[in-house]
């Protein structure tokens, strides 16, 4: 049985030591205490974004009197349901800034957390399959160069070298080139949540699973406590960092968010030998493909067009995605699909996230990451920690406030990124 | 697959024939509206986990816009009705009550 003691530092020596003891004494990666009556900061949602927020509150601001509460299990929402793609080739400056901060943090995250998140900067290509997309992606490359984000435009010949299994002359949409970000890639999604959880637990924070929020208590416009399935938990500051159910939590606090919840699906194939060592996204036909370390082809597609909280989506979207990918990568046509799943993503009108204060004092929201939340986890946590600690947003979060909808200052990525985000 | 019956042409249309159009019964905000009202009209959707009234277009059929009552938590369809109404009709409401006896409409019938 694993003990309830903290796990200590992971290293090759720790493995050797434990090997001598038949691996009987590995400590738990994080402790799961019962909630106390009160914390300085309560974070709702122990997914990647919530745990990263807690971690950077501790690391950058020395705040460790924190509870991260989660209605299900840790990382069991969208953190465990995405296609693990990481990139920062966004068109708008505020997006490029926060996603590139995120990518830079990912690059050293394993060392930082002392937990192998298996970050694999294998490179990422977004295919241009129409003249419009060629112009759009060239524009993004120019914008990225001005933002200090290294991306490049590549011609079909170079693309074929990078992705030998691609069919450039598809019957419907020939591949005309691509937007290439060599620093982009993938990471192990569960490990990101687990690594942050372990680091938070080591700092003395409480991670409380199976603890559903049933109400938010306010007094004179200030947040006072959350009522949960494990009782009332008082707090000085409250951060709502959930995906999918952001609207429901906001309603408990008495305000409405510019968000709609829809299902996004993904699927993986049986494992095959290594055949593709980059991530390929095809936005015209709504499909993206990468190969996991286990050899499975990981497939992502488009969102459904209607509100849904059931974590399962429309069959015809899967069909559409697979059809497009088979056309682009003919060799996958005989692959059997092993698993298919859906996650509930919260979509904003401009397809950019919300990191913001709210009408309720000391209550902050981090939501609206839509279909692209995983890549944003470290940067989101970094910016959210700054917002919660100081009560006002830092440079990364400043443009992502709720006020932008009222004022018309959109960070419009819906045109730039399309649906595959 | 989601199937909605078009109240105009009567066809039981599969999802691939339909185009979703978001929340129904929104009240337009005119030039006299405040900034708050305009923001609410444009962005603040109800996004309920449960009964949802929404607009759909029978895009690959008769082409008409109609309204549907659907449950976002169970995916049950309670009924469809014509777009020229300010509130869901009584038969749709009673269909909702069969599955969700505690559900309360957020409008008053007199309006």
C-alpha cells in the first residue's frame, strides 16, 4: 500500500532506492485531506488551469493557504479529454503573449515540477488547403515574427519531407503549404495535472476531490464562502476555474457569463509503428492528427453547434473528421478506432478566454478557453495567479477581461483559428 | 443522432439537415437600449444545464427557421414549434413537465 506521506523528490536515485525495496514505499503524489473551515483562497476546479493557478499563487506570490476543490476526480474533465496539442501561433497580440508564455513554461515544466510531463516539442503544422488559408497563415507568420513567436511558412515540398504520409493532392482540398511552428508539440495531459497537484500538495495546499460546489455565499457584494457537498468552506478570495460549467457557477454567484457550453470530441486509433513525428492540423476540413508515444493516432475534430452538457457529441462530426483525415492521410484508412470521447467546452463569442474579476468582490473567473485550453494551462495559471493575488490583472490577463464584450474590444481568434483551436 | 421534426414541412429531420441557431426568444435591443442591455442581448446567453429553447433552421429541407425545446443535460427533445411565438406553447411546456415536474418557466404568460 502506498503511504500517505508526501512523495519526496523524484530522481534516478529515488528509483534505485525504491527498487531495492521492491517499490513498496512510494508515497502518494498528493495528500487528500478533509477541508478546513476556511482558506485564504479557494479555487473551484482541479483541472490543469485550477491547479496551475494554485501552483503559481504559491510559487510567485507565496500564498499557500489554498484549497483546490473538484466535483469529480483530479484532471477528470477536459484536462484528461483533449488531444494534448501545444502551440502559440496565434494572430492577435494578447493571444500570442499568453499562449507563448504558456509554451515557454511547458518547455521547462518537467524540471520545474520535478515531474515528467513528457513535453515533446515535435513541431506542429497547420495545413493551408485554400487560397484564403494561404493568405491567412502567411499573415499569421508575419504577425508572429513581430510578436517574437518563431513560426514559418513552408511550401508543399518541405511539408512532404516533414510528413511523408501526407497526400498533397487530395481530391477535394490540395495542400498548398503550411504554417509551421517547430517549437510546438504535445505533452502528457494527465501528467500535467498530476505534476501540478503534487507540487501544490508539497507546498501545503489542500486538493479536495469529490467535493461539488452547491452554492456561493456573498455578503455586501463580497464573496464569503462556498457551500459544497463536504460542507461550508469560508474564503477570502474565490477563483472559478472550471470548463463547461462556468455558467452554472456564475449563476450561483448571481451573474451571467458570455459563454455557451458545447461538446467537442476526440478519438484514438489502435497503436501502430511510428509514422508521423509532427502534429498536423487541417482547419478547412476540421481534423487534426498526431501520434502518441504509445503509437496511437490521436484524432480531434470540430465542435457541435448546439448547447450540450452530456460529454458526448454528434456522430456525424466524427464521421466528417475521419473522412477528411483519410483523404489527407490515406494510409490510416484501415485503422481501427479504439476509443472516442467528448468534453464540454465553454465557448465565448470571440473564441478567446476570460480571465477576469466579476461583479462580485474577490471573486475571479478563468474560463472560456473553448477548444484550446490544454496548451494554455501554464500561462493561464501564471496570469490567473497574478490576478487573484493582486486583485487586478497583470499584462498577460489585462486584455482578457469580461469588460471587453461590453466595450467591443474583442480578441477575435474565431476567424484566425477557425474551430480547430 | 439528433432528430427534430420541422413544424412547417413536417419532416423528421436528422441533424445533418439542420443548422443550429442558438438561444431562442431573445428580445432585440433597439437604439434606445442601454449599453448593459445591448451587451446582454449580444452575449449573455442563459446556457442552462437542462431545458433549453433554441432556434434551428431546416437548412437542407424547407429552409424555414423554427424553434425547439431540448434538454442539454439529457439530450431529450421536448418538442418543436413555429418561430412566430414569443413563448413556447402550452403543449411543449406540458411535455417538459412530464420529465421535469419541478421545472418553472421564466416568463409570464400574460406578456
